[in-house]
C-alpha cells in the first residue's frame, strides 16, 4: 500500500533514506542508483530486481527491502530541522566540487555550519593524536599562515594535530572544516564540544553518517577519504607508521592530490610515517610557503581536478573491485570479505592473491587484508 510518505517522497529525500540503510555504503549506493535508475526506484524495488545489479548480493538486497526507511527518514528529517542542519547530495549545485571528483563520493553530506565557494581552495592537515609541543606548534603555525591567505583548513577534529590545525585557522580568522567519523549528533572526542561549536561558527562540520551514528573504527578510513577529497593537498605532521594520517595520504594519492610531510626528530616514533612519505617523494615541508608554491599555480590557472580513476583501479576486474570497495572500511579477514562480497571462497582466494601480486592490498597478521599504502610518485 502506498503511504503519504511514498506520495510526497522527493528524489532528494529518497537519497537520504537510502543512505540511512547500514548495509549501503557509498560504492553500493552509486551502484544501485546507476543500476536501477533512481533512489526512489531502489526503495520500491524487490529483492529479485536489486540482485540484478552487479555486486548486490541477496543479503544486501534483503537488508534494503526489509529496512523501515519511512519511519527512519521521518525521524531523521525532524532532527535535521530541529537542529538547523543542512544536507547536500552528490550532483547538487552546493556539493563540493573537489569531493565530487573522487572515486565513490559520499552520496549525502550532513552539514552543521556552511560550505562556501572559497572552500575549493583547501588544504588538509592531519597527524598524530598524541602530538608533541613541536607538532602542535607546527600545525597551528602552518594552518594559521595558510588561513591568513584565504586557504580553508580541513581536518578530522581529533585530538592532537587535527585540533591544533582547526585552532590555528580560527585564530587567523580563517575558515576550517571538520570531517567526522560519526554523526553530527555525536561529539567525538567528547571534550571537543566547544571546539565543534567554534568550527561550525567559522566553517562547517561535515559527516556522511546519519545524525546519531556513533564513532566506530571502520568509520574513520571512510572519513579520511573525505578529508583528502575536500582538499587540494594533504599535509602530514607527526605520524607513526600505522597512523590513520597515512591512510589519508594514501587516499590523497588515489585522488590525484598533493602530499606534504613535515619532518620531525629522527628518534621519535611519531616521525617515522612522515619520513617514510618524504623518502617516497612527498614534499618536505618546513612552512606554509612549501605548500603555497604547489597549490597557488593550480588556483591561478583555474586547474580542475579531474575524476580520472586511479590507474590500478581502472585495470581491476569487477570482482576485484568488489573486494577493494569492501576494504575501504578497513582491514577484514577472508570470511568477512566473503560475507560482504558474496563471492565464493575458492574464487576469493585467487582474487586476493591477484590483488596481493598487483600491490593493491597487503596481508596483515591474523590473516586479515587491507588496502596498501602506495608510495608517493617521485617528483621530477
């Protein structure tokens, strides 16, 4: 039976409703809308129709058809209105141009505060949550100098380097954007309530997750791709070899963005990730000038970052792409990958071997697999 919600459902709200389904990530979302024709059509489709879309398993199809999206959508819209939040979807005029150019861009962005056209001139600054006084000072100094010249500073509102980068931009009366690994109705870390308010007043808080989504480890790699996707380049300040900041740098490489690294003490474990990036070709960065000389010509010439897929991704087979998409959420064991992609166990083993040989993924202790951090191409 058709309800009032069905009759008045706009495509914009259908996108929001589809994004509320936990099993539908960005890659799955775009695959569904492209395969069925619209988000409204996806919500009305039966299991058999959804299964016809490449990469959509019966498990995902059943999750979509059984999800109570009408009630969930109404609750979400009420909270959005009550809290004065904004929404923009991929394809809308207000959707960030740089972010639209990445692979599997977030279908929906929740906003607290406002994105502005000048945010196209943005740099991301990320690093350790356990920042040293040196790291904090460098993050504040570089972000402040760039913000003073009209550059929007993007980071993840985490403890340490992220928070210092946001504060440096705001002290310079510049704009800053925080990308969250949770919904906008949750403040994480909890001590950053005041910082979140300040960022919203002087820029924007951004999330692709429904409003009350809690922070989970698998959310932060997804957040990191948005951080790099909103910026022309990523600056890494203090990062260990297993730091999430290196994941952000990896996404920047995939997205065709610049990567910068600030050197640190050679005896500090928080310098190892930055020094690895520098050895691999990232630009050694001592101050704002090193960043500005790379991005200023792009802006002056009106250069546009294209939506060309990474060469290694475009060369993958369809089944291999399903595995790489699944690993966007973080490391997974083989059983989890089989469950997520619905590929046969025998085929999964051969596909993983192929991806390992191509250098796209790596095997971690405990028989789990993750996307590999690829080295930065050497500059000429």
